C-alpha cells in the first residue's frame, strides 16, 4: 500500500511530549516543535491492525511473547543487516535507556569509570552519573564539517580511568555518523585488549543514509561476542516509542546472566503487551512502510540541504550518514549560545533540541528531527529565515 507522509495529523492533546509539554519546558505555546526523536507519522498499517485486533480481544493479562516474536526480529536483522542473532541472546526490556542503565548497574560498581563519546544523547550521561559511576569522555573530533573518533584519546582515557564499560552510540546521535567497519573493529580491538565490555546502542541502525551502510557491532567484530551487548528497538524504525519495547542481544552467557540478574533485582518483568504485539507486527510486516518512510525522510534532508544552501548559508548541515536527525552547525551566525536559543525559541518560534544538552561541544548546534511532513519542515525553515533576516 502507498502511505501518505505529507498528511499533517494534529498531535496536540494526545499526551505526546513533543507537542503537549511546551509550558513545562518554558517554550511558547505557538512554537513549532521539531525536537524529541519521534515521528509525526502513524505507525505501519499492519501494526495498527495487530494492535486493534488485540484490543478487541479485551483481556490484557500477564503476557510474554513466544518464538514468533524472536523470529520476526531476527529475520529483520538478517534481511536488513546481514546479521542473525540467536534466540538465546535476547533479553526484552522496556526501552533502550533502561537497558543502558541496567548494564551500568550490572557490570560496574559505584565509583567505577564508564566511557562515552561526546557530544551524545543526554541519557548516556545520566545513566552513568545517576548511578554513582564516573563519567569519562572521549570527545569526538569535529574537523572540516565531520566528526571522527580520536583513537589515541580513546585508548588513553580507558587506560587512565581503568574503565571496564564503554557505551557506544551507533549510529551516533546527534552527530549522525555511521561508524565504518574499520572504526568499529578498531574500537573493538582496543576494548578487547583491555577486557572492556561494549554496550552498543543501535536504536537508529535502520536509518543509514545512501553510501553509509550500518554494521551491527557484533557483525563487524564477532570476536567481541563474550563482551558486547547490542541494543535494538522497533521504536525509532516504526515510530513506536510510546509502547516501550526493545530487544537487547547478549551472546555471552555470563554477561547475559549478570544483566538479567540486575533486571530481576530492580523488579523487571515481561514486556508491555502492546509493545510486544506492535514489535512483532512491525518487524514481520512493516518493511513496506519503513522503506517509504525512510525515502520520504531522505527527501526532507534534500529539501533542508537545498534550503540552507540557497537561503540560510550561515547555517551548515553536518552531512548526515545515519539517523533522521539533522545536526545544524549555527556557529556562522556568530551568536553566543543564549542569543542563539533566544533566536530559535522566541524569535523564530521553533522548538528544537539545543545542541548544548548533548554536551558543551554542542553549544553552537541545534538538532532538528526530520521525521515530519515536508510542510512542517518548510514552515520551520521559513520561520528561521525570517527571524534571522529580521
Ligand atoms: C541513541 C538513543 N538511544 C536510546 C533512545 C531512547 O530509547 P528508549 O526510548 O527505548 O529508551 C534514543 C531516543 O532518542 C536515542 O537516540
């Protein structure tokens, strides 16, 4: 079937964070939101059908998915990523951030160091700091409009801090890098030699831009099998974030045991029934929707690129390799971070993600979510252009 991604659906009043929490964030009610990484598109029809059918049944008791759930997910990763995880590796959790926190708690002690590559998705900082662990940063190098890993610093930081856990963001939110196989293998080599466990957050793995194929960490570096955790979820790919289902793949039996023991200590149980139903239907029958959706979003990137080049050359799009997030370098506007915020929020009446929330290195950037109808993006860019020219 043909899906219509141009249709604007009013999300206000649906309890969605993106539109319905402006006041509590100190954002004007009339600001156009292109923040928070979810989509303004309905989920694939087969997902809606499966959920509706389950609702019609009417009994929502304790539930757990069988092998068909695993089979749908495994088949997706095999078809789309050339990587077939085994059923025994699967631990289902109510979110990837929850899994990151469980990994930190399960695999390190209070006071231990955990390494991340910054700027990065804010919960990476939180799951480390709020569990009383020491945050160690391996800042990405921003050079000629592209981000790269400083491998010498990566090695040095691991050695100096004694970190035994590294949380990798792959593809990277917000900078949009898709790590090459060579980069993944180099990180794996450095970690393996030091006995560092890698938790690879691959929630954005399906959004690889043309020419930048994503490699699942365990496919690129199978030697890490005993020391890696691969976090995946249907939430970004099929716009199911509110249903809270994610799939964490842990081949190493000992690592998996420590991870599941921590979940048990924290009172974890089965997946939410609707998340489970939606996840299975999405991986089994959502591909047609996903392909159309991703093609539409790639056209949004083309629209954004052309608009900036023609009408707002002071703002540079960091050329994306992965994710549906645009990372805009606003340093050409020559504004202090507070003045940049004022321009975006109060003058342009836009609600974006301020780059500073991803770390100090992001202060001159704004993150824009492109999983929206083209008309929304166009309006946002016109508001920005007008505010800058005024
Ligand atoms: C890198 C990354 N990890 C995790 C999440 C959120 O995952 P979840 O909603 O499953 O906790 C996001 C959402 O934006 C993300 O960008």
